[in-house]
């Protein structure tokens, strides 16, 4: 039982790192609930006694575990960092984006505020690694892929269609398009520049 408890807690650590973790957390949670029920039923059958403390201990552990796994599927999640908001809303409020992981990669879906899908793209980003995303100035959507350090940008063309461009690597621009630079808050902490560089970047974005 102690080993099973440890496996459940280990599985529950994964969702904080990647949405795929929620999928991995479900099987051990179900197994724990089943084993706990059988274990308590065994004692009740052989001892013929009601063990209140055992029931409380079982329920006290099972309910929080179930809540941690079930609530995110109901749309209730703990506070997420600024570069992992679901959905991520543009600064003008005109658009919002859902970035979701699935078995084949990450999906980027851009909607207007009425919920109408304007762009739905399935990428080949490795699903078990982290990606980070955020809206920048001029309603441009930025995504940083931790797998290869590439920075991607989505922007709306004059005809209303959305274009996906590989902006560059890390903080280095590689495209010839004038898209500006991604917000410093797009990057994970270990990839962000110094505070002075961040302030300079923010000043340039506001110009």
C-alpha cells in the first residue's frame, strides 16, 4: 500500500509539468481506489469489526487524489504561469488560443472571443516535452518549443487567414519578416535574459 501511494503521488506530479501527466495519473488512481476498497473489505470480512479510522484514512486519501485528477477535466485548474494560460487571450481581447497536447503532438487553436475557430493547426512538437506560449503586441501569438529551442509565431494576414512562421532559435531571429520580437515572458525562467535586457525588450515592444 505504501508503494502504491508513492506511485500515485509520483503520477500526480506529472500534470504540473505536462498535460499528458493527467492521462498517466488516472490508472494508478483507479488502481489505488480499487485496492483500498478490497483491502478494507478484507478486514471487515475477517475481523467482523468496523474500523472507523481505516475508513477515514482511506477516504481522506482517495478524495483529494480523485479531486486532483478529475477537477482539471472539469475546467478547474490551479493558477497557471503567464506563459501557459488556457486559454491565452490576446492583449486587445480579440482572440484567444488553446494549446493542447495529444498523443501525436501539440495542437494550436486560435479563436475569436465568440468561440469561433479561426485557425486549428496540429504541430509535430514532441508531446511529452514542454512548450510555452503567450500573446504579444499587434495580436501576434508566440510559442517556444523546449525540445529544440525554436520560437514560432502566428499572425493574421490582411485576408484574415492566420500564418505560422518559424521566427528563430532562442532569442535569435531567423525569419526575414518584420514581426518584432517575442515577449521575454514567453520563455521559461532558465531561458530569460537578465532584468536589464528584459526591460530594454519591453521598451522596444511598447514603441
